[in-house]
C-alpha cells in the first residue's frame, strides 16, 4: 500500500493540489464488552485516565483512519486534506467513529 499524506489543513505545504476527487470516509462501530465496562467502572473509582476506554477509543480512531486512507487510495488520491474525526453514540455502550476528509491529487511545487 502506497503512503498518502493526510492533514487537517486545507492544503499541503510544499505541494499544489492538481485534482479534487471528493469526500472520503472511514467508519467503524465499536462496543464495550461487559468485562470492559466492569474494568472501566473499577478504574473510575480511583479517578484519572480510564485506560480501558482510552485504548478502545484509540483503536476505533485508528481503524476509521485506516479505512478512510483505503477509500482515498481506491479513488486514486495521494493525499487527504481537511481530515476530521467525529463520533456518536448509537446506543448505550455502542459508538460510531467516523474519519473523513477530501481526497486530492497533489504534486510537489
């Protein structure tokens, strides 16, 4: 799989956009297990970072990001600009994570 550049900016420094290919997205839906809920509840009693939930969130974002990159590559892009994340609870304990941006073709200046 070829590397593509991803940025939250609307352009890519040192490159010019030669073609806009459209919106790309990667979406994943994750749930917490009963054991994860129990472990998270126990960690919350002591305060601070609830690492079980942090790890779940990081995995969901990484999966959504990778799916977005795959979508961009399938469209022929070598970069994604204006990349963002969004998440929503579908129901209690089930969360959707979306990574999206604009697929573009760039060339060095």
